[in-house]
């Protein structure tokens, strides 16, 4: 074994087995079977090495390093080697029903097909690699101790596992590129935010009144039952009406698998400051739709029609409220429906941008959704955006106009944008926009879906907000107990209380300025104010401008061709393992929240 390592030319290859264990296998820390894997084989060209599962199990559970594992110990610093124990035992609890249904979707199958190229059985099996991985993923999710790498090795549906290191290195390199690019882009945003803050007199931000607490207005909540007969869409809608009129209107659009209760925290905050807040339930992508998926009633996480139905839901609700504003005694004359703002998270963020004027870009989708492109991308949201290609027809362009002239400003949190709109589609927006991204978002990666797209906007004013340490799920509020939504682990959500505070404090002056027309709130919308409210647990950066050129200088001479770099081993390997674990968890939870 020593001669083997001596023949490998780089540090990367010296640590190939640990690379396999800590980078690839955590992605499949969800597997289980009656048959247990006894040995792991790693091959590179004509060279092959192996280690027994028993050696890893003894180390994970007892800390025992036998002669077999001791060979590999020589080539790693003690701290790095100890991390392997954590990788083997890190649990993730995912319902086997969710795992099964997700892996039956187009997106789940794409992921399995790609990774099955690197993880295979040692000997030819009657069951295809794709099915072997799928069955393992589903059965392991039922383990009492959660889904761990060690459970995978115990229960993998084959007596041996073969790792193709060429594919392993390729995947590791792709992940390194994603991580490096994202870190460089976020550092660029933070640096520019500091520069913008330095150009604003400090006393301006320090003397602003506090916006964290509730405002002076009382509000009443109404739940209205609308039904759009032309699309067969029941639209149960919550309306928070303050005791001031006519009140400008803010619409909140939830993400996939959520409902109107998840943003009650934001609705009550805005209503206390004099906004009428409207929160519809999107029936094709709410918590009930998730249950259909879990029950096997559909094999798609999102139906293509949702890309048009969601904006049309909001248009319909606004139209119905205009009628209520004329004849319903509860609302008569109390709503200003010509001054509307939209707030949306994830798929709701897409919805907000569509209503603000962004157009679906079918040409961009055709270019980005080619099989060879999808199978090389780690931007998981691209799999969902590509489903919109099914809408591509002359009928779509003739019949649907997703922009609503009543919408004067929009906030999009963790939106998907890169291909569904692309540069051409986003440049159609003429209204003020705030885009919010999260540095640890593995569902809609910040660089691809928020930071770079922000540089494409041609409208002004525009704002980019980064939650430093936030995830795709940080801004989602608690649901009603009766909603039957699947709860997420705390480490997947992040600092939710701080993230919700930011949404309250930043959306209020944005909508006051650009929807209600109250210019006295404009001083809150700058980097200096963001700096004053930023916390250590969840950092906050805000910029008002960022060009593609500035990003290119940080990431590479061409955003399509990032700077070359060498994979750093062993410093980054274990981080990749946990990052891949996060990706795996996010992919399963994307069935619930996007």
C-alpha cells in the first residue's frame, strides 16, 4: 500500500480513499439494505486499493485503528483523521416516504444517474447501479439512528462498493469550483457593502427610529375563499387589514410546500405599520400538493403550469379584492390596490419577479437545459427551472402576460432566476427590486441565482441583500400546527429568528419608500444601516450596485470560465463531505420547500 501511494503523483491522489469517504459517500448517507457491504474498493486507472467496512466501523464506534486503517492514517494530520469519525457517524433524519417520492421525480433520477457513475458495485450485479443506489437510499432512511455514512456501509445492497476515482476527482473539482466561486462573490459583495457604508455619514443611520418592534396600527385578519373557475383554482387567502385607510397593499407569495401561515410573522409586522397584507395559498404548490407527491399521485416536484399559475393567482386575487373594495362592507374603500408591493420566497421569489415584469426566457432555458449541461451542473435549482420548457409554445406568449401594472416594487428572497429568466428576462423589470440571497443556500445557490442575476438588472433603484450564514430556509416562519408541514433540522434552517427580523426590518422601509411613497424611510435602505443591524450569528451585507465586470474580476476573467485552481487536499476534503451532505439533505427537502 505504501508503494501505491508513492506512485501517485499528487497529494490529491494520496488521499483518494478519504476523498471517497468524505466527499462522495456522505451524499448517500441515506442507504440501507438486508445485504451489507463488506469492503470498499477504490480504483484509479489500473491501480486499486481497498479497506474493509469492519475497520471503519470499529474506528467509528470504538475509536480503534487496526492495521488496515493505520496505513491510511500515516498520510493525514491527526485532526483530519479524527474528522473521519464524525463523517461516519453524522446522522440525518429523512422520511423514507420523502426519499422514495423524491427519487421518483425527474430531479431525483437525474441526481442518481449522475452519481451512479462514480459509486458502483465491485462486481456486476443483476440490479442496475441506479436501482441499487435508489433502493439503498430509501431503506436506510428508516434507520432509527438516522441516515449515516456508517449505515450506508453496513446496509448497502451489495457485498462490495467500487469507487471510480476519476469520477470522484471530477465531482470534487466541480464542488471546489462552486464553493470557491461563491465565497469569492460573497466576499466581493461584503467588500463593496463596506465601501458603500463608508460613503454614508454615520450619524444618519445611528439616528434612525427603531423598526424592529410592532407599529402603532391594529389589524384584523380575514380569510377569504376565492375560486378562479377558468383555471379551477381555489384560492384561500388571508388578508390582514389595518385600522387605517386607504391602505397600500403588500402581497406575500409562499414557496413550494408552504402555505400562508409561514409568513404570518411578516404580515402582522407590515400591517402594524399601515399596510394591508394579502397572503394567498397557491393550490398547485402548497403543503397539500406536497402530500400528493408523498402519496405517489405525481412524479414531479413542480408542475410546469405553476410558473404561470402562481403569478395569475395573485392577479386574480387582486382583481377580486378590487371588487370587494367597491361592495364588501369589510373592505369598502379601505384598500389602495393601485399601489401594490410583492414579497416572495424561493418559488414565491420567482413569482414576485414575474409580477414585476421579468419574462420567462425560453431561449435561455433551451441553452441551459441540454442534457450534457444539466448532468454537469451542481446548481440543483436548474433541474426545476428546466421543467418550464414544457410551457414553450406560441400559445403561452399569446395568452399570458405575467406582469401586473399595479405592482410598484418587489422583494425576492432566495429566488430561482438564472435560466427561467436569464439576463434578457430580468432586464424587463422596470420597478424597484430587492433581491435577498443566503450564503449557505444549496437549493438556489446565491452566486448563480441571486448575485450574478442582480448584476443583470437594468432598473434602478435595486438592492442586493446577503445573509451571511443563512440557508434557503432561514426566512421561513413557523407554520400552523394543522398544516402538516415537515419540520426541518435546526442546522438546515440556521438562525431563523435573526433572518425573520431582517425581513421585517428591511421590507418595511422598502415598501414604505416605493409602494407607499414615504421618502422618509429611504435612509434605511443602504449599506450603513444594514451594518448597524447586522449580528454576529447571521451577518448582513447590502449593496445598491454590482456589475458583471466586478464579479468577473473577483471570480475570473470570464464568468463562464472561472479562475483555475488546484484542489486543496486535505484542507478542504472534509468540508466537502459536509457540504455534500448538506446538498443531499437539501435535495430531499426540496420536495418540501423551494
